[in-house]
C-alpha cells in the first residue's frame, strides 16, 4: 500500500460515505480521522500532507466502513458532547441529543441554593445527572436505570467530571428501588427522558437509531405515552410539595399528555420547544 496523506484519507473517506448515503460525509470523515489520530480537527486542517502509518490507515478504513453501514458516529468514537461536557457513550446507552439539554436549562432556571436533591429516572449515559451535579454543586443526585450496563457508563462519566461522590446510582425500573424505603427521598426536582416511541413507530425510525441504539430506551410499549403516565402517577411520592417534574416528550404528544394531566394535581408550568419548534420539554409542578 502506498502511503496516504491526511488530505488523501479524508478525500477517500468522505467519498466512500457519500456513496453509502451517509449524511454530512465530510464532517463524519473528519471526525473519524481525528479520532483515529487522537488529534483535533484543526490538526487535520493544518497538516494535510502528513502521512498516515499503515495501522492508522487500517483503523480509519475500518471506522469509515462501520459508519457506512449505519453505525452512529458517537458509538464509533465513544464520545458525545452534551451541554458543553464530553460524555462517554456505548451501545448500552442512548446517544445524548441537543434537545435534551432543554431539561437542564429548565432545572437551572428554577433551581435555588436551597435545592438539595434531584432524581434522574432512566439516567442512561448520566448526561442529565452529571450535568446537573456539575452545575448545582450543593445538590445530591439519585440516578436510576433498569440497565446495569448503562449505570456502568454513567458512573464513568460522573468520575470523569468529578461528581461521583454526589451521585448515587441505583438499578431501578423507574422508581422501584425507592418503593420499599421506609422514608422515601423527597426531591426538589425529578427529571426524565423516558422512552416515548410506540412499538408500531419503531420500524419507521432511521436505521442509525433503530439498528444500533438500545430499544428499551426508545420504545415505551404499544402506547407511546405509557411510561409518561407511570411517571406522572408515581413521581409525587418522591417529590416535595411544590417540587418540579421535568421530562422530554415526543412529536405531537403534548395535547394528549395535557388532557391526562387536567384531572390531576399537576400544574403545567411551561412547555419548551426545541430548535425545530416541536413541543419537547414538559415542566410540571406538584401542587398537592
């Protein structure tokens, strides 16, 4: 094999991805080469004639082939940025999305120095629990997830960002780990990015999501709002009076959720829209 320069590798990589129908092939090729070389994008731009070693070229072609098959970029590199922090991700966890940052914003807009406890239900990578612990240094966080593999990833992220001592990780199906406690925790905030795809909708998802991300973190059941209703019913036991429940919801789901909430003590405080204008984040307050 003749030696390849960074420029030649990038040219080959983005053309390969483009032929495979991958969106933003140039960006993906650059990200993968930077990952293989353990350099940043600026290095690629300023050193285009630098030669790759044989092992670097082999690693790069393997990464490009994985992406061409539809594997998400974040699972190949093992990283995803969320709210300005770098998170480790594996196929055991959902890839953090920019719209989920709205949950963090909603908490930080309402949090005070008196707030001491937050609960993150279905923590996954820990992006919500860790980010909130970083920004609320006085607070303790309970991070719950049914998947031990996901909790292992979340623990690593807490350690990387220096907040492991303030986050307790529990294997839990929603609130099951807290149900038997004689003195249940009373949180100031409960946050959740629950599954909100119905079983019938799952097959329509993009292959990057459908074939690679954990199904249990995506599919709520036959009814897309099934997990939301369980959370609405059980959260009050673990929330102080006047506390907030903040969650993500799917496209077009808010009207039915609002109708369900009208017969409960929940107060709808705010509905945040994402950059596409979709009603994405629901902010509730417990009035009882």
